[in-house]
């Protein structure tokens, strides 16, 4: 059993260390061979610097993780295909996050759990070397090493807490052969936030003033000040998105979220991707294609419609929406969507070929699928004319060649809207409106000027967003909170893993019965001695964890 657990705490195989591209074969950093692997201070520093890429791989490198499932469950995507268990998570189908022994989605469901657990353990092991006397020669360099190690611990534990009900918290003091006890997601998140605070403290110690080597977080230069802002940005995201119900979201310490958001990144944080050495953004690459892999179902994007199409769509029973291969078409003043009153006009107004040159920003985030691109399959409500193409230039041409170049990993808009949510919850409506209006007005929507919780957004019959309201077969103009949610969905779509899922479960916007999280993978439970009968799934059904599925919520879904 111990050998099985230790395998997932290992440094897997061949690591690329630092800018010099040295290779080091390490079987397991927790056995005596680590002394050879970390023979010099430079070896330890290079290994620490290489592990952001490993953290990134768990979330973004390939299709074999939970992102496809999460996006389908939150209406960020629809696919009728079984690839990566997408169609097994179709809302309204009674789908659960099946964790039974040998289930067909086991590989996808375990990837983040085991890789982020590995990152936490390796970072802890590397930090312990400094506790044992390692020094890199200067206080500033030592502080940079420790700050980066605690950052890795914080973001790896943070994502374990976001997606799973439990995980092991391995610390610097944990014995190398101790797999760690499973702790609840709230405890895991507390540990993540504490690690991120230590990262901030170390980044400010030792004289500060360091710059991260480019290979550590590939992209524009990151100074110690930039680094602290990035750490606080992740902490703001974690504080809000760990909530799994509206009650938990309301109980978030919004003062802390606001403080972190106000002191987070000042512009979009980007990574410079590489198809050979990483980092990678494989799901973004896959979604930027036409066909059965990806469509934008109307549940959320339809809120932009002012033609009456969304109202008519919502008026139908869910099972009748899209019947007869009727894909959804809308007209909207929102400039993130193609403009025009007919499908042909929208296709002519924004041809995807217009943003295929290197380093080119697409005119819109969404495109009306080119003529002949429709491929109808699956449930009718999943069909629409629209695909997400915000990062099309990156996929096709990058900054010179496809998928090689800068791509957004964390938007400044996300922080503005996290702060806006906090200000709404605290009753500071004018402050919230100013933040929401940043993206509303630049995208053609009128500024919010009524500073309260109930007034509809401006626009009259052409208001955006329009949302389903009781008895949930009609729509009405949303209030300030709905405007914030709408802006956040559009501005964060596909910018980070499970963006809509994490927000919508806390807002109570998922379809009733949707699983709220994933169970500890059965492989780890078995390795810990759990009987097969004790292995559980999540969602609404037999053999699932209690309180692990969404209730009918905001929109009556």
C-alpha cells in the first residue's frame, strides 16, 4: 500500500531543470536517492523552478482531466461525444461523478488529484532541504526559493480543495514515507491559504527585489512585486471559489477577497506556451474548432439576446429546446459576439480568418459558426450557432507558430469582478457598479447607474443580461448581481480550468442534481485500505456522498 501511495508523490521521470535544459532522472524524491538528485544548491533551485510546469501540466497539459466534464456541467460547453467523459456529464441526465472501481472516467478524475498531490509533496521536500541547512548563497536567493516553494504548495493544495472533497496535506514536517491523512476540503484550503501567505512573507524578506528566472513561470518578467500580486490573485480566486453552495459563498470573508483583488495583478497574467517544453493549453486548443467537440449552449450566452429568441427558447420545456435541429440564433448589442440581424450578416461581420495572423486579437470572443460547420448530435438544447474563438490566433499562429506564444492565464477582469461581488455583498453598490462597468461599457453595453440590489440593468427591451425568472419559463432584465455574473462568465470563459463551474456552483446556478465536486479517486482510497464497499461517488444517486449535488437554484434549472 505504501509503495502505491509513494508512487504518486514521485518526481515521475525525466525533468527539465532550469534554463540550461539539464536532465535529471529521479525515481522518488522521498527516498535516499534524493541526496544524489539534490547534491548541490543549484540542483535544488533548478528543481524548484521546474515545478511550476508540473503544476501546470496537471491542470492544462492534456485533455485527460476533469475540465471537459466541468465545462459541460456548467453550460460552458456542450458535446455529444464520449471523449474525456463529456457526454457522461450532460446536465438533466442524472449524471454522477462515478468513482466506482474501474470506472471509465478514472483516468480523467485522478489526474489533478495525483499530480497536484505530487507538486505539494515535492515542494515540501525541497523546502525541507533549506530547513536542513541548504543555502543558495544570499538571503534574497534563499527567500526567492522559499517563496516559490510555498507558492507551489499553495496553488497545488488550492486546486485540490476546489475540486475534491478531501486530500492529504503534506508539509515540510511530514515524514517522507507518510502519505498524510485525508483532510476535508476546507482544511486543505486553509493550508493552501496559509502557504500563500508564507510565500508573500518570504517574497518580502531577504532584501526582496528578486526577479524570477524566465523558465520558472514562462512569460514576461516577474519581479518580487509582480510575484506577490500574482500570489494574491490566486488567493482571491481560491477564497471565493472554494464555496460549494450559495450559503458557503455568502459566508466567504469578502473583506479578504476584496483586499487581495485590489492588490492583485494589474494587467492580464500570461504564460508563454511551447508545444515542445510547455506550458500547454490543450483544452483551449481543442475548443477552438468546429464540430461535435464544442458548441456554446444557449443557457448562459443566450442572456445576451435582445431579439426574443432566448425568451422563446426559455419558454419551452427543456426537452423541447432545439428540437428538429433548430440551432440557437441571437441578436445582441454585446460586442463580444458577432453583430448583425441574420446569420449571414453575423458571419460576414466577423470571419474567423480575420484573426489568424500571429499575435492578433480577435474582434469578438465568439463567432457564428461558418456555413457548413454545423454538426448536430445529442440533446437539442446543446445546439447553437456559436463557438468560442477568443484565443484563435494563439491556436493557429501563436506569436509566430501555432500554440507557441503568450496566452492569458489570469485576467485582471476576474479580480475586478471578484471585488465587485464582494462590494455587492457588503452593500457598496456604487463601488461594485464602477467595477462591472469596466467591461460592460467597452463592449457596447450601457453603464449601470442605479446603485442598489434590485434595479434592472439599463437598456429597457434591449437590456443585457436577460435571465430566467419565476416561474422560469419567462425572462427579465437582470439586476446588478446578475450583471456581475454575466460579465464574469464572459470575461473568464476558458481563461482557466472550470471557470464557470467553480463560480456557478457557489452562486447556485448549476442544474439541479449536478455533482458539486469529485471524490478522492478510488485508487487512493484502495491504497489507504478502504474496502470496495467504502468507495463512493458524488452527485444525486445511490452510492454517492451526502450533499454532493446542486439543488434547483437561481434560474429554475
